[in-house]
C-alpha cells in the first residue's frame, strides 16, 4: 500500500521560509509524478506545484518565483521550498502521487498546516 507522509509545516512570519517534505513508501519504482496542493476552510483544494518523473515542474501563478518543488529519488521524498511567504499562503498543504500515465492523483498524504502571520 502506498503511503505519503508530510512534514515541515508550522508557524512563520510573513517573508519567512518553510520547507515541506513528503516521504513516499510502498512503491519500489520511481515512475510517479508528485504534486502539492493546499486548502483553506470553505474553499476548494488548490493546485500549488507538481514535478514529473523526469523533473518537469509546474506552479500556480501565485507561487511562481517563491516556491520550488524538487524530488530526491534515492530517498523517495519530494520537497516544497517556500520562500517569501505571505499570509494568503496559510493553508493545509497536501502532497499527492500519481503513477504511470494516469493523470489522476490517486494517493494523498494527511496534510500539514502552514500558518503565515502578518
């Protein structure tokens, strides 16, 4: 069974930085794309960033230039480096995985809270 475990959330002042980690277990191959999403109460879950098996990355416009997604295929871990954080980045952040050619993120972590104070 595939499991995703996030860590690294917390409370930070505006302008600060955090690095989220997502450890993937239960798969021995590396053929999975990873994404980070976030959600605030009463709102739809929002795509933040993704990275493909080959390392191709995408970002939502609101975090472009501030956030960086990366992956360590030896450690089976994906990271989200968040710099210049803003209060509007406050949310629960989730990592997700999709395998093979599927466009669907089938596996999700439990989420980690990020709170940015002004």
